[in-house]
């Protein structure tokens, strides 16, 4: 017998499934809000009881709730001096939202590069109910960027 962990996936919610275009728009809005560091807008995309699992360089972690989930993104990107999106991709796979973004940021340690891959499930109301995140970590960049 298999035990299901976390909230049901969008694919399991056949009577309230969201169309792929709407799912992609949530992902595009998520990345736009994140790169603009508009954390109020980002919070509005996340369900109150979101389940957030992370695989980061320190190892696997998990948290739940919108405030705790948002605090991870604020901790990573809120205090940087500059944040530049380098690339992003949003798609769906069987009703699941797939997001990838690469960001270049400048903080007290200089220019750094990070890439994150997220797989998310949406609740029937269109907010993100579950996130699985894989993070490259923050890596120093030995290049000079000019505006």
C-alpha cells in the first residue's frame, strides 16, 4: 500500500483541474514577482497551507505555510543589492507547473549566480499548493557586469 504525502496534485483533482494556459500564467507571474522582488505579489500566489520541499546544497529540507515558504525566498533574494534574471522557462507536465530560472545577483560577496528548478501543484483556486525546489546554490562569478 502506498501512502500519499502532501496535498493532492492537480492531476488528481479532475473535477476542478486548471487548464495548462492558466497554470503557465501562474508560473510566469511567480517568476515576474520573484525577479522584481515583489514579495507581496508572490505571497498572493501561494496557498496558505502550501507544502514546500527543498533540495539545497545543505541537504533536503521541508516547511509548510505561506509565510514560512515566502521567508525562504525573502532570505535568498530580499537583501541583495541587484537582481538580474538571466533566463527562465515555464511549462506544464500532466497538470503540474514546471519553472526554471537562472538569476545573477550582487550582494556583499559580489556577483553570484543561482539556478532553481521548481515543480508545483496548484489548488483549484489557482494558488500554489505544493512546491518541490532544487537549488544550485549561490556561486561566485568572476566577471564584470556593466549597465
